[in-house]
C-alpha cells in the first residue's frame, strides 16, 4: 500500500536528477517529417467541351406553336390558366408564364380538375387572396411544367439551355427556378403474390420509372432576360429511354417567364493523343 506514493514521485525525482547533472534534453519533433519519395498531387486536366451534333430536340421549344383545342403550347402539358399560362410577350412572341402567388389550396384543386378533365376543363377561377405570404403555392409545392417525351441515346452527351426572366426579383442565391432534365426507363421488378391456397407465386412486373435527374440553376437579376446553358456533366445512362424537360418555379412568390428551351445531342471531341 505504501509503494504507490513512491511510484508517483519517480518522474519528479528523475527531472531533478537531470537538472543537477547538467544534461540538456532535445524535445522530439511535433510533426512527422515528409517522406522523401512522396508523389506530387496531380490535378485532373479540364474536360474538353463536347461538340453539338443535332438540331434542337425540344419540339416547339420557343412556344410559338399553339394547340388548336386549348390555350396551351403544342408538345407541352396543358396550361391550367391559374398557375401556368401560354401568352404573348412584347418583343418575344409566345412564351410560358408561371405564377407562384396563387393560394396553395386553390392551385391544388385546379390541378386535380385539369388532370381529370384535360382540354374539357372549364376556365380557371379568378385567383384568390392568400392569408399570408407563405400561404401561396410557391412557398410549398411550387409549380412544375413538363414537355412531351424526348428520345435519347445511351452514352450520348446533351446540352440544355433556356431564356428566363423574373418580374419582381431578385432571385436569391438559395431560391431560384430550376429546369430539370428527368430521364425515364423500364424497371423490372419481381413480386411475391400470395395465392388463395396459401402458396406464393412470383410475378415479374415491368414499370416505367424516373431513373435519372439533373437540373440547371436559373439565377438572374431583377427584370432582366438571361440565357442559361450547360452540358449535362455525364453521358446519358443506358437505362434511360427518354427524358422530359420540367420547368420548375417556386420562391420568391412572383411571376416567372420562360422562352427558347433547347436540348441538343453532342459527343466528346476526338482525342489528339498528345499531338
């Protein structure tokens, strides 16, 4: 029991002996010295810009063609007349306008009517008043607007561009319109179905699902038309059969304008092999 206090005093006794003997101690280095054969960090070379090899794959991307049976652009979804509008704009012809200030419940009810009745839906009701600034559809769901399907090729490169403008801006760094390229393909699933006699039967089901998504961020100053364009950073995955362009606007709640939607096929430039 008396040996433990002596063990605790040993470090102090050793330090006192070192001072009395006059010996100098060299502190150990705090960092590990660099290895002699460490390899330098290699930065990746910039990716060469692909080459456009097709015409615009978006039918009626400039919104100039109008359906004969409905006030909506050809080759796009029907405008509901409450949150989405196909209308003329001075100096630009027809374009798409999205209004995200509509009361959320009114917008959702209108969408259900459009989904059920389509071109036979009655005209949209007059826009109601919101209870507060967060009661609008732009503060919750936002507004989506889709193109018709666009066939794509496996492994091909694709470039997207669009012109857009906000009415009351500015678009903040956190909230801005997004233009999605959504890819769809067949997905095969196996399901176990229990039969009336208690046995289990396996069934193969093929479904079309969204299997790819990428978006273009559309930030712009107040009241200014801008063109945003960018190459999708990866080749088109092999499980994508077609894509749809989805124009999406939400917050700040206001009117958004879109025109000249373009989607091009491309390919990587030939390699020069260092020549």
